[in-house]
C-alpha cells in the first residue's frame, strides 16, 4: 500500500523547513505520487508563515510537473475553546486545513482539557484533519475524540514524523488507530515532511496499520481521487 497524496508538507515558508513547492512537486513526480498539500504552520507559530502566505496560495499552479498541488495550512490550536490561528475568510479559500496542538502555542494541561479542546476544534467546519494526534504530552480520551471525528467528518492523522521522533508515540498512535478501526473512522497517513526527500515517506505508519489489519478503505489519501472526494474538492 502506498500514500499517493501526502497531505502534510512544510515548505521554506516555515523557517524550519528546507524545500520549495517546486522541489516537492519534482520529488513527488520522481516518486510517482499524484499529489501533495502545502501546509505551513499558521501565523502564531514562531516560524509560522505570514498570513499573506495563505491568502496568496492562489497563485500556485494547480498542477506542477504532473503533480496536483493542494493548498492548505497546519493551524495552531490556541485555547480550550478550540480557536485556531487563521480567520474563516482565509480558511474557506484553502483546500486542506489541519488543526494541530503544538506545545509552544498551547501548553499541555489535563487529559480532560485536551479532550475538550479537540472536541471543540472538531466543531469548526473549516477543519479537515486533526494533526499528529499521538504526541505523548497531549493525552486525551481517545474513544470520545474518535467518535466525534466520525460524527463531524474529520480525518484523524497518523503522522509518520511523530513516530520517527519518539518510540513511545508509536504506542499512542496504535491505540488511536485501533479506536479508528473499531469505530470505522476515516484517517489520513501523512509524512509531515520538512524537506522534499521525505515526501510520502510514511513506511513506519503503514507498518503500524498493517500490524493491526487496518482496513485500507478507511485511509483517505491512498489516491488523489479518494482525497478529493473526501475533502469535497473539485479541481
Ligand atoms: Zn505540527
Ligand atoms: Zn507539520
């Protein structure tokens, strides 16, 4: 099984990422991928992209070197109400919105508070993907969150970069994936790449999903067509 539409990629618009959109497109073409999404950090991150970056993504061609480019953001979750750091008028113009907790913008609290914030974020109609849910300092009630994801049609992300960073995150991702399997909740598998060579590099996440016999029909980015259908995007 391969991921042909990597929906979480950071470009040089984020200070800690090192490749341009063109470099990602060329590498995706070399890897025979169909698509990727440009999802830089929202403006509240120290190295987030300026708000103008998101407003001007319209100038990026839809297809580069045969690869479809989706325009998006990885927004920061800012408070327990589930506020994120881009306004609706910008979010509505983008294809893919990931909402993630980053500790610099939302300090770890209690499991109860983390659950509350995730449930609140899922009420935002502009959010598509709940980013890197397996991070260990952010425990939450997996059953409650996964059930609400199904109800609100949000995708749970299994994030390959997080698994690479720390072994313990793998365990947490397994628990989340098992709950998604049990409740038949759609997911995405993303690289969260910060350099073009890592695009679509999600082998560890696929291994994890294979180890629990996860139904691949529930993985919404194995092809561009499937991703577009779920995200309700017409090219
Ligand atoms: Zn992130
Ligand atoms: Zn990211």
